C-alpha cells in the first residue's frame, strides 16, 4: 500500500451531485438517464455515485430517476419518461421481465440502453453486474470454512429480500451448492426477509426466534448484514452472519465482530461502466450489443479486504472511510476508470448466460 492512499482517504469528504456537466465536446448537449430501484438504499446510492462520477469524467449530464420499490412497470415508466424528454441513452436496473418489451422498443428506436445490478436476460442491451451464482458459491464457501469445514453441523438460515429476481435466486443456488460440502448442515430457506431496513430486521428476528440454535444466518441482499449484525449483538453473537454489499452499516457490523463476511459486487463499477458504455456508443455511433460484463466480486472480513478488478490493496479502515465518501471512492477508482473510456471496452462482453454460471 502506498502511503498516498491514506492521505487522500483522510482528506476527501463526501460530495453528492445530481446532475454533472464538464467542458468537453458533449458538454451541455448530451443527457444520459440513470434509473434505479430501491430509492434511499445505501447500496443503490453507491451505484448512483459511480454513475455521477462517470458523467463528470466523460462530460455529460446525468439525469437520475428512482422508485422506492422494485415494481417493473413503474420503473419502465421512469425510463420511458427520460427517453421522451430527450435523453441520448439510458441505464437501468431491470427488476422484472415485463420491462423487456418496452426496453427493446427503446433500443429499436435508436436510443442505446444499458442494464446494471438486476438483469433482464432478454433485453437487447449489455448488462453490468456480478457473476451471481459464483458469488453465492464464494459466500457459501466462506461460511462453511468459518463453521469448521466439511464436518460442520447445524442449521443454516438463508434470507432473500426479493424472491423471484434471477440474480438473487442464482446467489441462493450458489450458496446452497457450497453448503453441501458439509453434509451435517441443515439448510432452511431461502425465506422472504423484505428489503426495507425495518421489515428486514423484523423478519430476521422472527427467523431467529424460530431457530435459536441456528449456527449461521446468510442474507442475499444489501440490508441483511446490518440486520444480522444487530440481531447477533442482541443475542450474544451465537451465530455466524454473512451477506452482501459494502455499505457503511454492513462494514460496521463486520468491524464490531457481529457479522463475519460481506461480499461487495462493485457498486461503483455498476454505476460507472453503464454510463461509459452509453457515452462510448453515442460518441462512436456504434450499437451496443446484448452481453455480460463482470463487475467483479469483493470479499471482505475484518481481517482481509479483496477489492478485485486489479485495484490497489487497502485496509479495512480505509474501506470504511471510502464507504462514507463518494469523493474518496472516485479517487480510488481513478486509474481503473481510465481503462473503460475506450471503444475496446466492448470486447469484454461475454454471452449473457455467463452471468448465472
């Protein structure tokens, strides 16, 4: 670790920009839409921060639209509104296949579309996200190892905040696949644990009350690690907790020892790269093809931090500082960002089916 990283992490403070434009050839003339689900969620905000950084770096205006839940029809309407208002391209998560026809109509009209975080497998547009099943395998393996390996025994409870979403179902499949390495583990779930912070904690509390002897509890969504950490602390840290995303509250639960592991899915990349792909296509008058671009998996415990994507090594404390600072995160990813502002980035696309393998 070069000492300069400590310096900028201590120096930079959060900045939250809604719409950004700089003086390049496209400044003030090109608007990119960015549409999200789960408005107010800390993880989703990290994705938006990445998109805003891309807009600033690439000299375009970013128009963000959000909905509080994950209703596909409502989100499609937000996308259509942005396109009708003149956006040159739009990036969106796809929380339901019912969005497919509408998004493909937009693509057919000549407006490029990019997907991130939640995939529509039949949308004719690139998707930026994690390899969801493999991510689940990694998490399940970490939990098995923490429980003692192949000889581990006891109940393991799995929770899913959005049952039916392909990427989360794939995570569950990967987790369960790895848990089979310990035949003595009894897997319960996945149960619907909801996405709002209050509901999420209440559902985990109910599951723990029904299974007080559980040796591990595993969440598949952003709110889970914080909920499980709080629950574990209140019940004497009796189970191993694991889940997803590098939010400030999740990292706090890991740091305090109430949760063991949280996997990041490169939120900054999921925001930055779709915007870069869209701007690239617009500037070079090329058509974005359907395909998968791996955002990478980050593996974090209190003892180790693996950020993936060839990024510099950092300590857990530096990661915590970044989780609260969009400006520090942008600085950390600065060299990586330069590698995706190039037409050759499209050569990284793999078949869409790769996402679930």
